[in-house]
C-alpha cells in the first residue's frame, strides 16, 4: 500500500526537476551537439552491473565510458531519432569482449548507420579481436603513434607428460571418449591428432568470421582480406597505406576533424551523451512505473564447477549455484530464468547437483540456458536441465565425456629424500594414494566408474534432448562443437544473442516485454578456500567432465576457452 504514494512522490520530484531545468536546457538547446562521444573499454557487460552505493576509493570511469551494451543501445536509439545529430565518435581503449558481444556491438552500430547516421572510430591500439569493432565505422581513425595488431588467430595446446616424468610425477587417468582430450595435458608427450583437429576447426571458423568482417567493412575481396591479415601487425603509417584505417589523427584534433569549433586555448570538445541530454528540452526520463516491470532472473554458472560453497572468478561452487537457483525459483516477481553458462565443466557430482536444481526450477517457470563463450562437459550437463539451450555462433559447446584419475608423486618424493610407506586394510583402501599408481584391481574399478559415469551422462542428455543414447553417443565421446555445429548436431536449440534470449524467456512466461528488470542471483564476492581446493584435487572425481586445456590467441590476447 505504501508503494503507490512513494511512486507518485518520486514521479512528482522527477517532473519538478525536469520543469525547473527546462529554462537552462532551452538555452543550451541552441548549442545542441551534432557529434557525441562514446568510449568502449574493457569487458563490456550486456546489462549495467549493480551499483555499490557504499563504495569508497577506486577510480571512476571516464564520463564517456559505455557501461553496458544495453545502455549503448538505448542511447543510440535516442540519437538516431534526432535529425540534428550527424553521428558518433567511438573511442576504443583496451576493449576485450568475446565474439558474441562483438557481434552484438556491431549490430547496434549497423542499426544506427541504417538510420542515416555516421560512425567515426578512433583508437591508439587495437588487436585482432577489437579491429572488427573499429573497422565497422564509416571512417576509421588511428593515433599517429598507434598500432593495428591484426595478425589472425593462433592456437596453443600444452602437454606436460614428459615434463612431469622428468621430475617424478606420473598421471594416471581413465577416460571415456577418444575426443575427451583433457587428460592428455598431464599424460602425453606431444599434442594428439584429435586435439590438433579440434583446434583447427575452431581456428577455421573464427578466421573465416574475421576475413568476412574485413571484406565487408573495407570493401575488399576475401583474398585481399587474408593478405591484409598475413601482412600484420601494422604501425600507424603502414595501416594507413594498407587501407586498414582512413586517417591518422591525434586525440586533441578529433573535434576539429569532425568540424567542431574549438574555444580559445581549449581542445576541441566532442561532448558525451550526458552532455547531449543536458541540451534537450525534454530528455528521456525513466518515470517510476505504477506497474512493476517484469523481472527476469539470471543465474551464472561461471568457471570450473566444484563441490561445496564459495568460489569466485574461475570457479562455480555447486552449493552456491543451487542456492541462487532456489532464490530465483522462489522469487514471485521473477517470471523466467536465464541460466548463463560459462563453464568448461568440473566435478561430476557438482555438475549433477546443479542439473537437478535447474530441473526443479524449470518445473516452476521457464528456464532458458545461454552460452556466449563455453558450455562444455559438466557445464553442458547443467544446461540440459533448461527448457531450451541457446548459444552464440562460435561458442564452445559439448565435450560429452568423462575422465577420472589422480597424480602419483612417489618418485618425486623419493628424489627429495621423502620416504613413504603405505599400509592398508582392504584391496582398494589406497585407491586415492598419491604415493603410487593404481593396482590392476583398482584400475578395473576406475574403468567401471568411468564407464558408468559416461553411460549416465549419455542417458541424461538423451532424455533432455529427445534422442536415443546411441544418437547422443555418436555426438559425444568428448567431441567439441562450435555453437553453429552444436545446433546442427541437435545439442543446441537456437543461435542468438543475450538480449534475444532474455526476450524469449519472457515470451515463454507469457509476459513479453522489451522493458524488463534483470536481476542476477548469486554472490560473486565469496572467495574459494585454497586449502579446500587442494584437498579436493586429491580425489579422482574432481577431474570428471573437465575439458581439455587449450586456447585461441589473437594479437596480444590469450583467451581461455576451457579449464
């Protein structure tokens, strides 16, 4: 009952503020800017992150910094509707975003250009991943001292088997699936052909996307685009000669380049979006709604999946994820849930815990899983509990397989003068011992465990995807797919972006709306106990479902695709 008076007072204050500022905005309207500046930096989120009100210290972002893709989209719609606005200046500084966000960003710029507006981009330095954003502009500028680190993509696969052997460490693993190459990191002395083929397939896809982008943006044939990539990296002068940029301009001269007049003894200003809003007689106002926006819950499964609680950054602790799912399920205002999976897998037990929690929530309200980077092994197991699985085109999906094992440090300890004697009662009592490998009987037990886990995994996926176990087996054994190929294989339902997934989830809940409240559940501030992690690593089951360690590398950027 108290909410209605509060909203009325809040809207009254907003209206009063708008009215009191009207004379000043009318005076400023005479100088309404024709060019607006935006700054793209760091890992750009899809939606604004929650504001920490009691935050002390720390540097505030520059006024022009874009806080999210959603905020940029709203701003561009306002600017596109203003006939006085000619375009935007897009400054790139340390932009580091995955393929899915890059394509979403390019789509926003394309819509703005389709409204008859211009985009001018500028940077000091861009790498292979950021150049397609810089190159999407109508005019591409670079600082005279700048660089274009355009070199394509490289892949690195690491194997430690020989190095481990030299120091007296031996890895003992059993796996199910020839394509489940994760144990090769610890056991092999060279990269396997299967691992190489997997890497090649992802390199081909990402390289093809890069070539297409350069061809479209710079008006070149695919052959010419490939030649440009092969000739990198570029200094500013060489980038201009090659046609990768259209001009070399110092930051202080950007205003003059856009035709903006400079005040005496001041740099020519290119105003920010906030400065632009201050010149509108009636700027867009976010009135407090009498009827609440529909709420969409987002639950993250990010990092290696581990048992227990806590975890942050590179780890998704099962208990913490389950609690977040329960909160999302209990929230009566959350009409649907998006399960944002960004995990290479991890513990089999923990992954199945999350799967069961997802299934319980899916009985109450629509749950849609989405992956924009990686959803493999245990991460994919968690996702199959959702009603649908959506993926970005070039995300890493699949790796349905199992490996279990342990490390033996006995020889290393001997070299260090540490002597252990293992005494046991029970044939398999020393199964988890790190002083020796597996006995034949223990090895047989391990193989049974792996086979049972693999068959269980197949059955869970078959039930969720409406296929037979044999059909899933043909797509499993550790095979890794891009999002596009996963859709062809029936492991993914749709290809799309984050905002599309959000709207679809609300459609499934029968509350379609483009204006909704997004709430993330889960506490990312918790920290994982290092002692707890090390103790857990001694148990063979810790390694079940975790995918292989490899990475794709662009210029100066090494991005992990899995654990």
